[in-house]
């Protein structure tokens, strides 16, 4: 009974192995899921052979520990397909046999059983998969023991990587099918030849030089090379070689594996060209571009950051907090909060303006915008941000605000003085009317009084109009703004849709006056309006805010003119003002009602100018 220890973490492979060997009653199979478990089992019982499917480093350590105790248990290692580099390392490490780990079949079990039965008798033969320096092209005998030779040859030819063996004179002694296909020469034309017979002289010289290096100082030699063949085919390859030792431990030749890396080289060129294209686009952007990974570390910072801040990209890459540290003290809390709260895959695109202090101590305004970025499979890979120097724009805005304040002040003073003089004119005209006895002069004085009243209304209108656009648009709760506007009108019922309660819009701070103008228009011109209603709907991503009343409506001929300045039964300033206030933030208003059924005003808000209020 042969006691066999199988060491492998793959439970499926172990199960198939155990079942497969049930047909061979001469074996007692025991299984260890790791080298540590196998080490403990070997301390308490004796095994006649060990088969390991674990990695080479773990298996080699286990083999050496067992053999240090004086036990010469035969040791077979199975390597994964695609890890042929480990095969050469395993051959030189002293394993009794190195085989690829393939699916457990009946033929596999039969061949492995035959190999195991012969291992104790082959202590005088060289270790490894290639059987000694004798040429393998000699005719094999037909005895049953040659099943092992056929099996090993089949395994070599199954390996898709070219394998070769050369003696110390550089003569090819063995190779597999993949090597024949690579050089496009049959095995009979390879065995017994040297590199000088197969390759140009300068390439053969190179191979001889590289062989001499590892023969003089044995090591695993790996290098990339481009091999031209007579058929006009070029291979970019990775060659991995080491010395091959005979049964006495003497170096008898070179054994190697050739990896075709032509596709990899081509892919590298494609990647390099693509990377060069996109890096050129990124590195030469005028704005400061950056990519932050999910753990908050900068993965890329464009060189333009140095133009804006005075700090090179390397400093931002090494210190993620630098972007906050250079922020102006008054804006630091806002920026710090943004980087902490916005850094998650669900956060939307964010835009904000803030100030920084450059390395030279200069104050600079930055417009920052960022958004989450994802791979094609939807994996969140952080945020991309873009920063632009808007210092000049801010200076222009400040100058504009100052000029606007001065103009407003001048307008206010002028209006005050004109109204004072107008009051004097009206007062004296009123006195003249009381003192006048001439009917014709009375008519003229009445016309003067009416003109003075019109002038007074026009001057008062400028006070309201000058406030439009002074302040930036702000987020306002629609429900609250309408409620405040309806306080000043006497319409019996002003209804508000429940959906307006948590609806916010981005508009000029004078939005309340827009709603008042609509309500006042109904009260003045609707003729017995008793009910009005505010509601909304969404259309193509935009918000349509509706205002309706039960009045007489507007004649179709007047619809296009009701928003003109001065048009209407009074001055018409109300609807004109409403349109101007909405236009400041890019919104529009139209009238779509039916004459005789009441008015219907529709205010359109763009997709980015409305939202639902966050829960407290």
C-alpha cells in the first residue's frame, strides 16, 4: 500500500483526485488543504510520496523541511497552466517531478500512477521534466515502462510556450512542439543544430554571450528580445533561462522557455500613443485640472496649477490638504466642508467661487467645479475637478457693482430733487386752480396737474426698476413667497397646490413682486375675481409655474402687448416689471388663458433653477 499525501487548497481538484485513484487499490490517499497542515501530518506519520499543487515557494519550503529530517520522500509538484516560469524554477529546485496541473482524468491517474511506481528506481536519473541531455529523437522502445516517456513528451507538447534544451556546446538536444512552430522548422531540423545554424550571426553571438553569463554564474536569466526568422516573421519575446544540471549536480546545458510578447508590445504601443494623446490634452489645458481618488488622494494634477498657485503638481500629489491650506481664511471653512461632504459617489456636480493665497502671497479668485467620475462598468473612481482663475472677472464685477451703486445713488438723489420740485409745481398749480375764475385757464391748469401726476408716477417707477438685478439670484421657497405676496391683495380665495410647499426656485430676490403683479392684475382688471390658483407641472425637464383666476381673461388681440411698458388700462408697469424681473435670471412668462374664462399665466424655470428643499 502506497501512502500518498496530496497538498492542495482546491477542494474540487482534491475530490476528483481522490475519486480517480479509487481504481488503484494500492494507494492510500490523504489530503492536506495547506502546506502548514501537511507539515503537521508529516510529523506524525510517514508518507511514501507527496504531490503538491500549492505554490512553488510554499512547496519548496515544505520539501526542504521534510528532507532536513533525513526523510527522502519523493516530491512531485503540479504547476498551474500559464505559470511556466515556475516550471524552470521547480526543475532547478530539486523536485522529483514537475507536471502541469490539468483536469483529473482516468489517463492522468494511470500515467501518474506509473510515474509514481518508477520514481524510487530513478534516483540516478536527472531531476526535472526533461530527461537528461540525450537527444530525444532516438527511437523509443515499445516496453510498458515507456508510457511515462510518452506521457512526459505529451505534457511538453501540450504546454503552449516554446521550451528548449541546449548542451554546453550550444547544440539543441530537445524542444517541444511549440518551439518547432515558433521557428517554423521541424524538430528533425533543430536537434543537433546550433543557434548559428538557425539564426543570423549577430543574434547567435548574442545568445552565446547570454548563455555564457548564466553558465559562469547560474541564475534565472530573463530578457526581452526581437527574433527575426528566415520566413520574414519577427517575434518580440521574453526569454527565461537557467542552467540544467546532471545527476552529479554538474551543469550540462541550458534549459529555457520563450514567451511571445508581440501582442503585449503592440498593446503597449497603442496604450502609449493613447496615453500620450490624452496626457497632452490634460497637461496643456489652461485651467487647473485634477482627479481625486475615492480615498481623497490626488491621482493627477495638471501642470497649470503652478501658474495659478505657484505650487507644482508634485506638492498637491504629496499633500492632499494643500488645496485647503492655501485657501483664504474667510473661505477655508466653505472649501473644507465641500471636500468633506461632497466626496461620495452620490454627490452631484458642484460649482463654487473662493479665494486662495498663492505662494507669492497674492490673493486670487478661483472658480471651482467638480463631479463624480466612473469606469465603463459603473465603478466610482473619485471626482474630477477643474479650477479657473477668475480674479479679473471678480475685479470687473466689483467695479461694476461700485459703478452701479454710484449710479443708483445719483438716481436716488436726482429723483428726490425732481420729486421735491414736482411737489412745488403741483402745490402752486393746485393753489392756482383754487384762485382761478377763468374756465379756459382752469382747463389748462387741470392739464398741467395731470401731466405733473404722470411725471410723478414715472419717477416713482424708476425707484422700483433700479432695484432689478442689483442682487444675485437666490434659492427661494415658492409657497412662502406667494403667501407673502397675497397678503397685500383682497382676492377672496388664493389657492396654492400642495406640491409647492417644498419647491424652491433660483430667481431674483424681487420674485415676490412678480407674484404680487399677477394678483394685482387680476384684482384691477379681472372684474369680480373671487378665486385665483397657483399650481405647477414639469415639462421636458423644466418647471412650469401656473397662475389662474376666474375673471374675464384677456382678449387674444392684447395678449402680445400686455407685457409692454406702459400698455394697459392703467400704466401697465405691473406685467412689464414681472417679465423684467424674471428675465434677469433667464426665466420667461406667457399668457395662455381663454378670454371669458380667466387668465392663465405660465412661468417657465430652466432645469437647473428649481429643486425640492432638503429635509431639515
